[in-house]
C-alpha cells in the first residue's frame, strides 16, 4: 500500500467505480464532531464575555466597588485571556492538542462555578482571571484542532464558521441577560449568569474526551504509529500508513525560532496587525454610548436597584446592536476567505476601518459635518462591518496557519496575546488620552493605526489560502 503523509489522507477525494471523483473530500462524522466541539468553545467565549459585561454593574453595586476595584474586575478576564493564549497555547505543542483542549473546559467550569458563588471581591477576581485563562487557551487550540483535521480548500470557511459562534454566544447572552433581569430585577441576578453555562461546558468537556489527538502533532513528534491510528479514527478508515518523511521528531519548538528567518516574518504578520486591530476596535467604542442613546434612550444613572437594572438593560440592547455588525461582517469573511485569500481581505478590511473612523471623526467634530449623528452612525457601521470582514477574522485565521506543527500552538498563542496586549493597553490609556486630547486629536491616530495595519499586512504578506499544513510542518527558520 502506498504510504502518504497526514494531509494527503485528509485531502483524498473518493472516486466512483466509473473513475469520476467527488467535487471535494467529504468530511467524516468525527471531523464534524471536532468542528462542533471547537465551535462550542467559541460560543462560550462570546457568551461569557458579554454576560460578564451585563453582570458587571450588578457586581459593582453588590460589593460597593471603588474605581480601582472595578478596573481590576474589568481587566481580569482580559489579562487571563492573554496568559491563557500565551502559556497554554505553547503547552499544546508540548503535551498535545487534545489534553489542552480538554483542560481549558475544565478550568472554565471551575472558574464559572467559583464566580457564581464568590462571597467576596477577591475570590470573584481570581475566578474571572481563571475564566479568562481558559478562554485564552481556546484561541489557539480551537483553531489548531480544526485546521489540522480538515481539507485545506475549506479550512478558512470552517475555522471562521467556528469563530462566528462568538456572535451567537453574545446574542444568546444578551437574550438571557435581558430575560433574567426582566423576570428577576434584583442585584443577585448576576450569579445565575455564570451558572447557566456550567452544564453545557461540562458536556463539551466530556465530548472532547472522545476526540482523536492531532495526527499532524503526533507525526511531528515522531510517533507515526500513533498518528496513523488517530488519523484512522478521524477519517473512519483502517488503511492508513504514513510516509516516514512525515516524522520530524527532532523538531522541538522554542521561542527563539519565532524570531528567526521566515518565522520572524510570520510572527510579525500574525501579531502586529492583531495588536493594531484591537487598538482601533477599542477606539470606535467611544461612540457606542452616543449610538445607544440615540436608538434606545439615555441612562438613568443613580444607585437604586431599578436604576442599575434599567441602565444594564440599555447596555445589553446596545451590545446586541453592535453584535449584528459582527454577524454581517463575519458572514462575508466566511464566504470570501477561501476565494479571495486572507491577505486581500485583511488589507481591505483595515482600509475600511480607517474610512469608518474618519467618518466618525468628521461627524463628531466642529467642522461643516460636525455633530452629525448619521455620519457617526455610518462610520460606526462601516468600521464594525469591515473589521469583521478583514482584520478581526483574518488575524485569527492567519495565526493558526502560518507556523509549522511543532510551533503552531505557541505561534498562534503569541499572536492572540499580542492582540490582548493592545486591548489591555488601550483599556487603561485610552480614557486618559481621550480626556487630555479629545476625540479630534485621538481619532486621527486610530485612523493611522488602521493604515499601518494594512501596510504591515501587505509588506509581510504570506498567503495561506489552500496551504497544506503538512508541508508547513517541515519548514525550519
């Protein structure tokens, strides 16, 4: 029997007795199960991040938090995501994709239960940090288990399809949050927000126990027999024999490799645009209160239970409005990623973000188009749509495709962590700069950051559309 490498088996197109082949390689039931369980992780991410935003005002009142404590509570999940992506992403290269894929759900389960029953601010802070670590780990691992299990021709669609479940999770969280607050208008309602996903998370953790280990990863460690066995389980076939050249047992990844030769180019392409994208995304957020006020009314303010819950409901409706732009943009990204390629969409998306920010800046200024809500709204919609067609989707997609197997988890984790560094920095620095400089001086810098993102993407471009990840496994810096 002819020996082939892992990806060749995944790409194989069955033929009828007449010799005519199918349009493309079919997916087995196990491949679909991998995709569903990875998509569930992205659903939980969207759900928990959004439900946490709805819970925050209630937590603020219950624990009587001061400004510093509120800032720490807001930053804890972000910092946890940074740590999880950076540390656990690298562990997926050492221990395997499957152990980390399972462990992150168990950490998430522990964090959610702890958060729901936290009697103090300190314990809640620690639990939300743990939740962030679990969600951060899912950034690289969800991508890896999908991309290393499916044909290259549809990799972009399926990875971004899983990524889009963030939006479904966010919409589900918004609906649940609004429903709970309407039925139980009390401060303690926030605890149930963290309990609702506990059973689904436990079921997904159990489901991930049933998945095979990545054959790409096993082969990269020199375990060809194990790789063939796990590939047979993935594809539901018993005739898998791998070519000896698939083995790269000497390849043990290190941080230094990410900053040498071709991999330095890949690291810059995956990390710098993600960092810049998160900065501009936070920047457009300054217009969210203006748009929410125009469509849904203004906040009541105050510390009474009714005022806090009214304002919280208002915020939830605004979050759902923003999320609709995510859905529209990511749908276009799914349709075009495997046709146009990652690089053109990311460049176009960054330029579109710059246009959206420019429109919003003109609408909020003092010139002839100043104080124009329609212009602000147009800029907001253009930005939200283009960032999800481009950098928000494509940075995630590229990060899991640019690196060889033995470094794929670490490389994707570093890229995701770079994005969260941008989010954390802007969360702390942006309010200060906004107060000192005002929108008219700050927004042009955000326009510039989007244009720099487009330039960096083009200068360091590596197109991964249709790339065989098995070939990437043998590339060394």
